[in-house]
C-alpha cells in the first residue's frame, strides 16, 4: 500500500471526490513537470531512465486507486500517456534548442587570437573562439538553405587578406557563422551580431550528441541542416571548405548569449509547467463539478422515486383484522 492511502482508502484523509481530483490532476502535473524537466537538462540514457521511473511511480499510484475502485482512472490513463509524450517533445526540443548549445559551449575550450585560416580540426573542441582583428564575416557570400520550415543561414569567416586574394584563388573556409531564419536565400546575413563591427568571435555550435552520454535519444538538432547549407554555399560561391568545419554563433558578447540560452532553458520548463498545471487543474475541477452535479441529481431523483414508492405501498396495505372500514 502506498503511504498516502489510509485504511479507508482516502488520500491524506481527503473525501472520495477530493481524493479523485488530487490523484488525477496531481498525477498529470507530476508527469509533465518531471519528464519535461528531466529531458530538458539530461537528455540521454540517464534522463530517459529517470523519466521511465517517474512513469512507474505515478502508475503505482493509479494502480492503488484502481484497486479501491477509483472512478477517474479510465480517463486519466490515456491523458497520462498523451501528457508523457507531450512533455517528452517539449523537453527534447528545449534541450536541443537552448540547453545543448549552452552546455556544449560552456564545456568547450576557449581560443583567442585565432586566424581565419587555422585548421578547423584543431578547434573542434572549442567553446568560445575569439578571432584575430583582421577577421571578418563575409556576408556577401552568405547563403540561406530552406529545410523543414526554416531558413538555415551560413556565412564564411575569412581574413581581409583572404577576401582580397579570393579573386584569383578561393580560400579554404574553416569557420562558418550560422543562424536560423535570419537571412535571405542569396545573402543579407543578419544573424546575431553580424552587423556589429566589434564582433570578432562567437560560440561553437556542437552536435547535441557531444554533450550527452549517447546519441540514441538525442538527434543532431539543426547542425545537420547547417552543414547542408555550408555545402550548398560552397558550391554556389565556389568556396572550398573543410571536411568538418567549425560552426559558430557570431557574437560580440559570448557571455550574454550563454546566459540567454541557460535562462531560456529554465524558463521554458518552469513556465510551461505552470501553464500546464493551471489548465489541468481548472479543466479537471470543472469535470468533477459537472459529473458531481449529475450524480447528485440522479441520486436525488432515485431517492425521491424510492420515497414515493414507499408511500404508495403504505397506502395499499390494510389491516386484515380491522373490522371497521
């Protein structure tokens, strides 16, 4: 028996109706908050295992309720499954969009005064990269690659010397600035601090699988599409590029972008959990009120019908020994 059930089958001493509301709404909120929070920050085998344990725990609670004839279980089980799937979707998206870039850049090494012609393979483990002063973002050879409802924008990072000499011999591009939905197909790269002349570096965008214990439960997020955009840009502008180029978010203030990623990851989890809790509690309380009123009306009608039948029966009964009518 679970510890919050007493000997009479009540939850924390609550009456049956309140206990039903507590188990149903509370269980759904627990599922969303737990799974979404877990996968927002621990996507991988350990996070997946923790999410399964949370489902097992709430299932035990509902199983205990079923043994006591809990009336809401047939309704909350499909809602619980849908909630788990939705929480996993929100948590996974939050991890890939916000927390994985933050964790990858935070865990990477810092490089300073890097020349644009430096080998990408030597800086693949970077987190924050600061380039030499003669490094520029070549927005004239940017490219926007349309895929899955988004424009994946890329622009080569070159030195001024390479840009001048590129008329005769195209330079080998080792670093690319990337962004999402911030350019046109043929240029106009306006991602992050592209228009800021003081920007000479950025944060390395790693594959989300590089900051998890396994890539089984973590997709490559947007990185694969950015690499396809790099390949297309290289072909269009006839720019040779490294086999494994370094992708960066171009910014003049890396710490600010790191802080924004981190805060956004927490806000997505907290705010979405609050919204889900309010909606679930309100909807379930309204359902309980609706069905309770129907039950009370049915019980009242049945009681009234029974009382009328009893009165009619009493009028039909006569004393066989009554001599005077």
